[in-house]
């Protein structure tokens, strides 16, 4: 009679072996795409220029290297924040911007660009980032206040959507009365760009993203409890309000920080968590958290390579939507 294989041995041999192989593949793919992103663009610059001198060295060091690093950070951050929102609301179509953080950042930038000329403010890149951060932080503080006052996640979701709607309405009012030059500048910002982050901005972006990722790692066990519902999580001793509060803060740091520096980037946060869960065939956040971060970085690097392949680079949000929208449509048709 054939001996039954213990469950722990099956998990160790089959599941972990598959996970290690997939993590290795995603890591190798990430390194390859990073090198490809450095080498691609309207102007051909060899990778060896990174260690050389002259104009090609300046292009590689000052433009392409920070852009590729920003793609890795932005892809990972947006994907992780989307994973948390889908777990919190138990909604497969929830994304990182569902709490209105992006709308707050957009409102801050719109106030600067569309009304700045009236009050004599110049819409510099530094001021744009500052105003986006202020807008996202104000919305985040408002959502955090509600996260402690309300008990239901559905109520928090509705509150976030309403805050986003109000912010969007205020932006539409400002667009209606803005001059054409300011309106064009604002629309360009809303299309998203990885090229706007240089080494000076990287000093601020990296700590913000790393702080958000650290909070996500600390939330892995509570996230696994929330998969089966709030009552089950409470039975395990998880403080739902505290966990929800930390999740909102982490989402604000990740999604708000990326939006402030790069502008809105569509669909990455919605689509990538499903890609990670599909590849690893599990909802265990011990695996899906690092898998989502790697998959998000890979996806945005692919989008950046495609964007730079044209004579006039396409907006990164446009390219990401071409990847993300079919995945979202597939999710809707399947579920």
C-alpha cells in the first residue's frame, strides 16, 4: 500500500519549490528589463556609457538611470498599495487610488498650476511636488480620521470615493476657468511621467516608498487574517481598527508619494496583484507581497521600455492602461 505523503512535506517540496523558481525568474527578468530600459530610448546609448564620459555618460547617469529606478519604485509601490486595498475591502477591482489620495494630489497640483498664475506663483517642479504632497496628505488625514470613527470597511470605501469625487469636482471647476497654457501644463502632468524624478527628488521619494513598504511587511500576518473576513480576524486577536489605520497610512505613503513625484499612473495597482496571485496560485501574503512588488516593478519597466521606443515617448499612464485594462476586463468577465 502506498504511503500517504504528509502535508508539510508536500508544501515544502511542491509549493516552496515552485515559489523559489518563480521568484528567481521574476528577479532575473527584473534585472534584464532594468538593463534594457537603460539601453532603450529615442537615442541609442550603449550600456558601457554608464562608466564612460561625455554626453552619453550624462544621458545615462542623469536621465535614464533615475528613470529606471523610479519605474522600479513606482511599480512596486502602486502594486503593493493595490494589494492592500483589495485585501481590506475584499474587492478584486479596488486600487491604490480608491481612498481619494490621488484626487487630493491632483487637487493640490491643479490649485498650483491653474490658479497659481492668478496669485503670482510659478509652477516649478519642486512646487508641483510640494503641492501634490500637501493635497494627498490632507485627504489622507481626513480618511484616517474616518477610519477610526467608522466600523465598516464599506463605509470607509464610500467616504474615500466621495472625497475623491469632491476633489475631482473642484479640479473641474478650476479647469473651466483656467487659461489654455495652464490647462495644457496640468493635462500633461495628469498623464504621468517617470522622467520628472532626478537624483534630487530621489532623496525624498526613496525614504517615502521604503517607509510604506516596511509598513506593508509588518502587516503580512493581519492581512492573511483579513482574507477570511473581519470576524475571523477579530477571533485571531487582530485589532481591526488599528490594522486598517496602518493600511491607510501605508497606502498614503506609497500611492500618494508616487503620485506626487510621477503623476497618476493607471491600472498598475489594480492589475498587478491579480497577476501575482495567478502566478503563485496563492493568497498567502507571505508570498504575494514580495511577488506583487516584483511583478509591479517588472510591469512598469516594460511600460517604460515601450514608451521610450517611440520618437515622441508615450505617457507612462497610457502604456500602463494598455496592459492593465485587458486584465481588469478579464477579471470582470470571470467573476
